[in-house]
């Protein structure tokens, strides 16, 4: 306070610190002279002692601690390391809850209740998960897998043989595997893409397998478990073939779907003309002509043949009847009627009588024809008759005769016919061995002209 009144601002906060030496703190010249005199007279420290007594004692700095010296072991052994202290692990789960979990001990009754609740909760969760798995998840997965198996089996049944590596097959499999619900799997259309692929393939086969007459052979199997396209070698009872024109084969391919096209094969015709001697009943009533297409069936009996001896009670199995023809689409190349029908001995008599009272008038006209057609043919062949006139009279004599018999409902039923049939080479042996039991039939889709007229007359 006194310093402030004197104007001494030494200790004021607003004044900058004085960096001069302590001896220069005195601002007057008299003090400096006194100090100089004191130094010369040996009284230099008097003022310092007085100044030290006036000032308060200074604080001594804290001494640095001395390093501790470890005592050496007495027994001379090596110094031992401190044992490693492992922190105590806190017990978790139910044990942690039983001990309080926060350093607070739970009573025994509460501990048992809490542990029981935890165990019951775990059991309940496991039970619910098990019920969900067995009642919901597993049946759903079984349904999903069943739908996939159905569609994959359908793909395998259609895309086989030459189409086993078709790109459409890979696309359909990706759609099935990418579906998330059984409904999506079952909604995948397999028949449509398979039909399109098979139509393209079979059309190409028709163009490459046709013969010089513009025909192909369609080979198919009547057994759905066997496939021609997979080279399974079906039996003769199930393997069928039909000779078709190229136009008819193309129309058939356009109309059929994959269920038929996947089980058939287009081949080049390899045919043989086989002559067979059959009765009129077997020769379709003798009403077939050259160029007609016929199907060949086998006439079987239901009774089995009796055994040769009576030493056994076993009977031979009855022949199996089939509703499909053994040979389809055989072509009639020639048909000959037996020469017994060529003997002609006919007399036509017309008589008229007129009677008036005792007067009567009678007029008669008769025509007698006795001809052996076979001898007439021989004479024409030898040049004895005019060949042009003979050919005009006798052309298609047997066919005309059969047609007249059909129109008159009267005919020679025990006549025999020699028919020359064009059949595939593998059917030649069967046709020769079974000539006595075969029957030729005419399909109405390839009927002769007279049959077409009759059908139109009947059905309008």
C-alpha cells in the first residue's frame, strides 16, 4: 500500500518485470556510491546481511530421491522373478447371475428360480425350433424338391438323344434351380421349348434322310419306356416303322409335340419287294390296286397250342395280340388274281313272246361268250392278235372284275391273289414266314378312289 502511495510500481502486475541485477535495483546515485565505498572498506556484505535479514527465507528445492539398492541374496542363488498374477475370471451365464453379477449375492431360493427359468427358456426355444423344422421347414423343402424332381425328370424325358446338349435344356434347368417356391417350379414350361427344338431337328432329318423317290421311314416305339432316339434297340413287338412321303412327314412333324417327336427317328428307306400268295380274305377282299398303301396285321388265336405229351400240366403261352400293325405303310406294287377267274363261259339269252287269240309271236336274241383270258393273253403276247386292241380290252381285267363283283355283291370268294409288297428290309423274313396268317388292311386316310366315293356317299 505504501509503495502504491509513493508511486513505486515494482510489484505491480501492470509493470513489466525488471531484468536488471539486484545491485542495480537502486535508482539513486547515492546508493551506488555507498556500495562502492563499502567494497573498498571491506563492508561489502553488511548490506547483504541486512537485506537478507529483512527478506523472508527462500524455500529450498526438494532433494532427489536416492536409488534403492537391492540386497544381494544370501544363499548365492539366482534372483527369482515375481510370480505372474492372473486376474480372476468372472463367471458368466447362470453362474454369474447366481452370484449376483454385480458383486451382490442373490439368495439361494432366487438363484434356483433364476436358473430354472433359464433352463426352461432354453428348452422352450429348442422345442419351438424343432417344431418349426419338422412341421414347416422340412415339409416345405420336401415339396420344393419333389416339384424340382418332377420338372427335371420331364426335361430328361424330352431332351435326350441328339438333344441331350441342347441350350434350351440348360436354360430350363437354370429356371428350375432359380425358383423360390414350388408353384414357380411347376409353372416352368418344358413341353413348349422341347417341342420347338424337336420340330427343328426332325425337319432337318427329313431333308437329309429322304430317298430319290421323296420318301422317308418313320421309326417309332409303342412302348413308352423305350426310346428310338437313345439307341435302346426295342423289340420287334414294340418297334414300328412306316414309309411316308416327304410332304406327309413334314405335316406330321408340325402337328406332333415332344411326347411323340422325342420317341421317333427319321431314316432313309431301305425297302425290298416281297411276293406273297394269300387268299382273297387276306388280300383286303381283293379290292386293292397298284399304288395302295396297306397295313399288315397278324391273325392270331386265343387258344394256346396243346403240348406234345401229357407228362406236364404246363401249357404254352397264348400269342400276344397287338392293336398296332406289324408293318405300316407297305406299298402294293403289283396284284395278280389266280387264272381260274380268267375262264369265261357266258350265254346271254333274251326271249319275247306275244299271243293274240290263236295267233302267237316269239322273238329271241342270245349272246354266247366263251373265252379263256389266259390263252387270250398268250395269243396277244405271241403277236397273234392286235396288241393294242387286246391291251385295251384286258387292261386291269382283274381289278375291274373285283369292282364288278363289289358292285353286284356277288363274287368268287375262294380266289387267290399274288401280291407284291414293298416293305422294309428287316420285315422281309417276318413276312415270308407269316404269309399264311397275315391280313392286309387299307387305312381310310390313304383309301383308294372307290372307297373315298363310298365314304362320301355314306357320310355326305
